C-alpha cells in the first residue's frame, strides 16, 4: 500500500509541545514500515495553523489524492491534519471519492467503517468546541478589560504612543489631530488629507493621507478619552454592538468638539450627488507616477472649451507633479494605440502561457522538495530552511494566482474588428458615446506627460505607459 505521510506544526506548538517535524516524520516512517507500506511522499507544512486547509503541502496532497497517487494518508495525530469539523468532512468525502484511507499513528481511527467515521467526526467536533470555547473566553476577558476602563491590545492610534501598555500623547502627532478635528468643521476630508500631505505629515504607518484615513480619525472616540471595542469584525464589517466606556488615557480633544464633528458629518450626509460625467476617459484613466485617478475638467476659451484631465494626486493630495493632460492629445494617442498598441494588449491567454507557468510550477515544487530533503538530512539550519522554503512558496503562490485567473480565450479577430470600427467612427461620436466605447473595451489606461506644452501653439507629448483591455 502506498502511504502519504502528512506532518504539520505551527511555530507556537513546536515551542510549547515539541511536535517537531523530524520527530513526527521518524515516528510515521517507523509506523509505515511496521505495516509494510511503501512511503510515496512526505507532505510537510512547517509553521502553518490547522484552522483551514489553505496550506501549501495540504493543497499539493489534495491534488495528488485526486490523481490517485497513493492509497492511505498517515498522520501523527488527527489535529496535525485538521481541527475543523467542516474541513474534516471535506477531506473524508475526498478520501471516499478517491478510495484513499486515513490513519492516525497515535489514535484508533478507522475510516473504512461508518462507526469509525462517526468517531473521528466526534473527536474533531470536540476539538472545534474546545477552540471556540477558548475564543469565547478570550472575548469575555477582553470585554472585562474594556469594562474596567483598560484598553485591549492593538497598536496605538495616530496621536498616541504605547508606553508600558498605556496610551501616552505624542505631542507632535497630537498637534495634527487637533488640526484635523478643527479643520473638519469647515473643510472636507480630501482638503484635510491634502493639507497633511502638503505639510509632509505621514500616518502612523508612514503612508500618505487619504479620505478614508481622515474619516477614521474623526470617528475614533479614543481622541476624546473614550475606549471603543468590538466596533468591527475581523472581516471589517461593523458589528453594531460597540462597547464604549471612559478610558484611563488623556484625551487630545474635548468631548464637545468630537460631538460637533459628528453633527457636521450627519449634516453633510446626502448632500453629494452622483455625477453623470461625459468626460470619455473618466473612470479608466490613471496616473503612471502616483497611481491616482485623473478627473476631467474644462476652461472656457474664445471658441468653445479647453478640455483636460488632472491627477487628483496633484490637485487634492499634493503628492504628485503630473501636468494637465489635454483631452485632444490624449484622444490622438489613444486612437494611435488601436488596434496595434506599442505595448501588446493581452486579449487572450494562450495554451503556451499556461504550459510555461505549469512548467515553472513543477520546477519550484522540485526545488521545495530538495530544500525539505536538505533540512531533514541536517544539511541546512532551520532559519535557512524557513527563508528558502518561504521564498519558493511565495513564487508558487504567484504562479498559481496567475493560473487561477486566466480568462477564457476570446476571438481576437472580432475584437480587432471592433477596435477598428471605434477608430473609424470616433469623429462622429459625442462625448457620451465616446465614453461608452472606451469603457466597453478598456479596463485601465495609465498615462505620463513627457513634455508639457508651454503655450497654446504647442502640444504636450503624452505616453500611454499601461493599457489594460477588458
């Protein structure tokens, strides 16, 4: 019988319980020999939790199961493979469909009978219950901390530093927090973000400011001396079950100012409107320098209007220097880009592309196996092993992502005919029709200005640096 040996250990477990990879492998190889089983392969997930099946070698093992490459999966203990009843059922069904058995070297599990499957499911259910019970105790403990006016974990917000577990005001950052709240009474979020970026102020993580970060600041009650907990789930969705209590930390702004800002936000809500822009490139045009969107605008001339696009990274956030992009020049560059752009637009993924990536994936998997062999043979240290294996796994994830996201092939001739038709009809189209045409074929266009015109007699030189077709 061909056996697949699966071993797993998280960093915390190895430090706490000693389930080393080498110890598990030695025990399982001895067990397999005692059963006269031939070891097909070792599947090793070092440093991964069993909270789900999203593990590199677990995924590789699942693929080999579907390819009928072995007859039994051997583990040291059930929790080395799964800890979720849902995941266990998923694997047991996969085993059944492919006539693969499961065996734990230290537990009496037999998946060939209904009673055996019931018992293994029961044990997994107990493990999941224990884990959920622990999570509930942690939740209650954190809730108790909040009710006692203590702030649970997490990094300090902008305006504060964390000293011995307590929030202490960072005077330099606090100065800007006050300006944000006071400025919000008469300025919008974008204007405040631009002010901070223009002044060279960075967020706590060293990033530029934007609308959403400003909004988060003015809605965080920590700045008026309160502690808020259970505001959002891990997924980011609001719980609507906030716990809000007085904190032990010093406030940066008054409660009155915080409530005023809340009132201003409430009054502003609903004032906005959804524009019906007829600037053809709005929605797909981005700046190649800062990555921000370009928005359309116009200026009145003696005869008609001068239409152009401006980078919001320059006009609003003060982080870019892209000059204005003339719509007339942009149209010329865009049309010349069709139907044979300087940088090829990938309209379909060929079988050669897929085969090339699959070959690269095979090379990476072989390299991973070699690294594991060197580690098990004691040729490389644990630190080197982790560095090398993580590098290769990251490469494998990138390739798998590309393979998973290949689009279905399209008829290139039909697409080219459509592009040529748009090009020939362009002079007869109005702004709205041009916009519809662009949005029907283009996902994103990135542009750069190579030369900015100094007077009206000149034309700017614009380059399309990236062209993504739908």
